[in-house]
């Protein structure tokens, strides 16, 4: 059994992370409820499944901030990062 999609919600937004069976791409859709001036409401990443941990962690930092509305502590970012790692090769 494998995880194909997860959805997470924070106080400021929502994220869905998915990878279809056989796909080499991880898709991340993020929605911010009340965006700051100039901030996108909806943002999508299409990442290679073989993305490095370093590059995936950078995306996790941005996703965490979009979901919570503020930059979180390293432990908050790492929690999200670990969930995102489920979709890597």
C-alpha cells in the first residue's frame, strides 16, 4: 500500500500533495484563505519525484508559511517536509 494523496490544513490555508501511480511528478496545490497584498491565492508546484531533500525542504518552507500565515519553527517545517517525502522516489 502507498500514499497517493494527502491534504493538510492550517490556520491560513490548505495544501494537497499528490502523486499518481506511475507518475514521475509530485503535484502540490496550495490555497491561502486571506492572501497578503501581492500574494497568490492559489499556487501549484509540479516537482520531479527524484527531487533532492534540500530542494523539497525549500518548498516545504513556503508551503508551511502559506498554510499557517507565518514562518514556522524548524519542527513545524520538518513535520510538513516528512509528509512531503512520502512522495519522493
